[in-house]
C-alpha cells in the first residue's frame, strides 16, 4: 500500500472559508436573484456547486440586473462597487479581510499623492481590485519588470496576498536600488507563507508530490513551482480524475492543496492513491 503524507498546512485559508460560508448561507436560505461577481474562489468545483444551487458566477456588472451580488474573495475595484450601488443591487461582501486591508492601504497612499506599485499577476482578480483603489499605478510581476520602471520619489509598493515572499523581496530590492525612499508594504498572507514552508518540508520527505487546486489559482501554481524547483517529481491536478498514471511507481507520495481547495477533493485524491 502507498504511504500518503499530507502537508501540515494546506487547503482552505480563512478568507476562502469566510467567502464560501457566505454563499452557502445564501444557498441555504433558498432565495432567488443572487449571483457572485466573478468566481467566489478559484475552484471550479465550488463555483459549479453554487451554480447548481441557483447562485451562478457572472463576469460583468452588466449581467447583474437586480437582487444580491456577492463580491468574490479576491475583491473588486471600487468603481464596480459603485456601479452595483447605482443599480440598487444589494452588495454582500465576500472579500477576504486581508485583501480589504490592502485596499485601504492603497487608497490611503493614493490619496496622499503616492505612485502605487502593485506586485503580482496582472490578470488576477485581486490585482485588478487593488488597482481600482489607486489613481496612479504600475503592475509588475517580477524583478525583471521592476528593472524597467523608474519609481517616482513618492512611491509605495504592495503585493498580491498569494505570491511568494522571495518574489516580493526580489522586486523590492530592485525598486530600492532605484529609489531608496520607496515605501514597502508586505501584504503577503501568513497562510501563503505557511503553505510554502509546509510544502518545502514535505518535499524532503516523499518520493513524489501532488499539488491539488484550481489551474487558475495563483497560490496553487506557486506551490507547484516550489516543488519543481526542489527537483521532486510533482504534478498539479484539480481533481481525482487528473491523477497521473506515473504516480503509481512511487511508494511515498505527498499531498498539498491550494487555499481554494476543499477537503473533500483532497480526500478523494488520497483514497484513490491508496487503492493504486
């Protein structure tokens, strides 16, 4: 029988648990005219589950006609909130509290005339939301991109909550070399660091590793890349159906999961591995 070891920190984080609980409560109330503005979290199985319960995800404000709209865990730009208010739609805020804190920091420094530098994946919902609270900003994804900008004297840099600490540090080093007055706000979530540290430890204890989570999940992708950098055989899968046949040749298999991956998906993967 295979030996399966789970990472000490994995799966749902506080912000995801909160957002999912908010939508589940609406589903339990069985009231009509509720949607989520964008996927509530980056997990297609959860999004599909709520759609089947009558709470679909919509991609634009134009699709919200009436009723209630739940703001996704990643947050939305301030302009989108105002559009919902103008439509008379009831807003239910599923934004992660740590992302809300980042919104407030960006809004504060922007109001003081600072240029905002946002570090993360430019197409990620959280980054789009943060940018929506800034008047003057750049979005950069890595140190190479940081080397291409010249931060004004009054600049503040802040990160996506789900990027790796090493990514943010490398960007900040480049920016500080260009302008020592750049103010740095490290907004990386502690859950992100906990999961990164746990997967590094786990990778040293197993023959191979499966990283479970949505293919559009930023923190899941980074867990996978961390293991790859350690030269441990690993695969990024979303569901039990994606378990690679090659995994059967390994005796001790590690499991970790992104912050948007529910326990039941991890359980399914583990049960399948035990019966290989």
